[in-house]
């Protein structure tokens, strides 16, 4: 049987980075096994529906390169892929459970449910539930006659459909990540399968769809582990084979203290959403990884290693390497600490891998100066190993476009001297006479000029850098001279001499 997996987000807001990781692991697992990756939108909870969230999910996956094989936008043979368009399917399956006595109608009003909970609390029941014990005191098709039940339905009384769990039975399954999980039904309650608005709950829709879409492996966040026993029971109730389960470890705050939340990310000043997201209610803008300057490949590499450990020292994995190395048994049980410095490190590495032409394109899009491509390319390449994000390049290379208006005071005090400046002017004057030069011949000329007076190169280098950039550090100095050109180099040395001598 070929592998079929799904990412099944609910469009209740922006997609959290943990959701992207879930999607990624599903995707990697599908590709590794030559299977199918499905995007299903679980939008049956109308009270939590957020406008724009579905589009946001799709755009985020697209940016990250996690492309579904089947789903809301690209279709497939198992659609529709949006649960709100599958209402009739769930009704049919709920009816099947009712007919077989595995589910029942419940008519209890919110007041009646509240009264039951109060009664149980008074009797010191720690965890009041609607279950095998309590359901026999409630208003449902187990306590009412068939005629009474039908009369209520015909009269249009609101009702829900609940699963009928056995009183005391172990449910067991083997999770790929967590091993054997055993839960007794006495600790569960008769969860609602169909709500009074005729919509299925998450549990019902999820199981029916995973079955009908022939999902072989459910790979999802650990927060769904408590629901898994009920899901297993539902598969049994329908007489269906359950898929395999792999519950992924939580993403933790950098200090390992609790779940990584938007609040924690905001406080620590890093993104938590893949793309910019404007909260439709508060209007608050959250900057995404994309807009913060992360390259999608770096983001994916970083994310893949948050909770999955292929073993060995290797850290840089292209998407193909990830697919090749991926397996569910290397997913960690323990939560994964989120480390934004590591994310930045990955970005820097991927910036280095970027082709010269690509980095030139991106750099040119960021600057509004009117310069030719060859010069832009030279500037971009001189800067690429000196920044973490492409967006930092215009600022880091500002001196290429403007002569410095200020000079680093400390360097000026320690390294600037008239002798050096005179020597530098001599060098620049001679450079101006050359018809062509590159960083190597610039270096040769400077060495030659200095040798005449037996002046060590270390005496003039900091001064030259100061004159050209105003700063103490930066790209290769000979490269800067080559890019600025002889005339500009001369002018800047002259100006610095006037200001600093
Ligand atoms: N709709 C659920 C969510 O929002 C899906 C959980 C699952 O994968 O079963 O995460």
C-alpha cells in the first residue's frame, strides 16, 4: 500500500512554526516513501473560523516549498479537501454508528449539563464526565424510548450525537514516536461526534476523512495524543483499520521552559509565523520569517532538525538530502528547544551557497541606487559573507555609495597619521594613471609604493580603510579599492586628510 499522509490544519489564525514543522515532516515522509502528501482544511468549527487563514496556510507552505500533491487548490481523487464541503459524508457515517448502537442522540441543555457537573463535583468526582455512568441520568436516546427520541427530533429540539464508550476497557495502540499508549475508557468521556448545528466535531471529521482519503500515517503534534485513544476507538467502531500514528514532540521556548508561544517569541524578539500576519481583530502585525530575511531553504533545514535527529555531525541538508535521510524512528520524544541563533546561523550558511547571480538580483532589488549590474555584483559578493540576512547588505555596504561623513574616532586617533595619509595619496595618484586594475594589481601597487620608503603595510591599511569606509572593519580592502575605483579612492583619501590631518 502506498504511503498517504496529510497535513490537516484548521484555519483559525496564522500558521505557527510548529504547524510548518508538522507539514514538513509529513512532506518528507511522503517524498521519502514515494507517497502522497495531502493538504486538508479542517474548517468545521465555524466559531473559530478566521478570514484569510486558509490562504495564509497555502502561501506559507508555498514559500517553504512544501507542495501538496493533493489538496484544496490542486484537487485530487479524494476531494473535496475542505471539510465544510463534506457535511453530508459525516452525516451518513454518524447515522451508521447510531444504527449500530455505537452512538446515541443527546438532548441535554447547557443548564442540564451544568447541573450534572455540579452534582458530580459535590460528590467529589475529580473529573466530571458524560460517560457510561452518568449518561444514564441524562436526556438521551439511551434513557428515552425510541418514540420519545423521535418526537424530540421531529419537534426540532437541538441535539448532538455522542460516541458510546464502554465503561471500563483498555484502548491500546503503538505510537511510532512514543511507543505503546494504553488508556482506559473510564478516563474518557462520550465525546460529541455531531454538533447541534449539524456539523461534525474535529474527531468525527478527522477519522472519517483519514479513512476515506486512505491515510496510512497520521503525523501530527503531541497536543493531539490525548485524542488518539478516542480515534482508535472510532476506527474500531466503524470496523476500519486505523492508520499508524506518530505524535511529534513539542517546540519549547529557548530555555526549555514550556511551550513556544507567540507571546514568548514576541518577548524574545523573533518571528513565530512563516510570513507576515496581520491579526484581523487587533490589526497587530507579526513579522514572518520570510520578511525577517530568512531564506526558505535555511528555514526548512533549521526546522527539520527541531525534533528530528538523523545522527552524525552533518547539519546542512538540502531538501533532497532531508528527503533522503528522513525517517520517523529518528524523531525525538523530548521537546525541541527553539534556538533563533541557530536559525540565523543556517541563514548565513545558505547565503554563502546562493549563486552569484541570485544574490546580485536580490541585492539590486533592495537598493535604489542606479548602478550597473557588474558593480552591484561585485558589491554583493564582497558583502555576502559579512551579513546574516540579505536585507542587511545595503546598510553594511553603504560606504560603496556614499563617502564617509564621519570617521571611527578610535581608529582615527590610533591609526591615522600624516605620513600614512601622504603615502596613501601617492598610491592613489599612481593608481589613477593605470588604465586597468583589479584587487591583485591594486595590492601590488600599494606594496610597491610602500617599499620605496620601507613603510610596513600594517602602518597604512587601517588608515586606508578609515578613509574609504569611515570604519574599522569590513570587506577586503583591495576589493573595496577596485570597486570604488581610482578616482573615488583618491577623493576619499584627500577628504580624510583634510578632516583628520
Ligand atoms: N485540525 C487539527 C489541527 O488543527 C488536525 C490535527 C490532526 O492532524 O489530526 O491541528
